[in-house]
């Protein structure tokens, strides 16, 4: 599988997907999003693969959406925003519904869409260098792709509100203490620890592992309600305001946005 913005590596039953835009901390653009959707669709039918690792090239996991990509920020158009929202939801749904065990191996910035992808995975192994945060409201949008309920079910509603409404960054220790991270390791041991986790699971019954994951995911479904149905409409409404455009322009100009 050859792609421009991601690398796909296979070793036995393990497939590693590497976000490959290291100069901008692997910020996700439209092309990368399409490639990730494509590879996840293919993995959905890959019965030889039991484990999938997501990680980033260079010094970061994924620093959110690429605000310089006009298609990714929807050109300020409400209808485009709604359709892009549906594409993001599809990606997260594909990751969440993979039958393989998924692990996010996180180092450096893990922000916005990057944090969203990480919590869609079954496990998060993080290095001491990892930085966690959701700066979405600071640029006039909210945390979307159907991920707010998932985050609230993982770390609780109070911490979810604190993280999303303030835009504050979390220390690695706090990310571990609130349950956002499964294991915190020195940076040089990140991939070794990730593979050790996989090895501890690999020795167990493949069918039992798959069914256990599916039962747990099924038990959580009631928390999500109809969010995937109504969220694209809410995104469209946000883009009818001036806030996303001002947030986008302020980001590009490296200034504090002036929301009215």
C-alpha cells in the first residue's frame, strides 16, 4: 500500500501506520485523511493482521488539523464543513470498529484530531515527551468527529469540559492520572513498550480477544446517542458564524483571535 502522507509497515500480525509529515508535526490534511480512511477500510478485511499501531514520524504524533489546508478548514463554507465532518466521523468509526487491537504510540504533540484518533484506539502508550490538548475552541470550533462522548466516557464529563473549554495542555503525568493514557514510558522505550503490550495480548486466544473487544465496545454504544447524526448539522451552524473564519485567520497570523 503506497501513500504520500502515511507509511504502512507490516511485521507478521502487526501493521504500523506512521503519519509522515514530520516538518509540521504530522498535522492532518485532506490527503492524509483520505489515505487513513483507505488504509482502515483495507485493514477491515485483513484477517492476517491482529494488531494495528498508529504513530507519527519525527518529533510528534499528530498536531491536529492542518490549518493551512483550505480543504481541511472547509474554506469557511458551512456546507463544506458539514460534509468534511461526515468524512472525519467515517475515519473515527473505521478505527473504532477495526477488529484488530489498536494502539496509539504517542510522542510529542497529540492535539485536536490527533488526540481524537488516540482515544478511538484501544490503548494509548505515551512517551514522557507527549503533549495532550484540545485547542479547538481557541480557533472558534468545537471538538467534533463524534469524539466528545468518547472522551467523556474515558475521562469523565468534568475533565472533558475542562480540557475542551479551556484549551489547556495536559502534562504527561496528568494524562496518565485521569485515564487518558494507559502507560507512560521514557521516549526511547516507546515502541518497545508498545510491542511488549501487543505481545502480552498476542498469546491469548484470538477469538476471545476479538469478542472481548467487541462486547466492551457494544456496551459503550449507549453513551453516544445520536451525536453522529446531529453533529454535522451543528458544525454547519458554527460555520454560519464568524468564529471559525476569525479563528483560522488569527492562527495563520499568529495572533489572539478577536471573537465578537
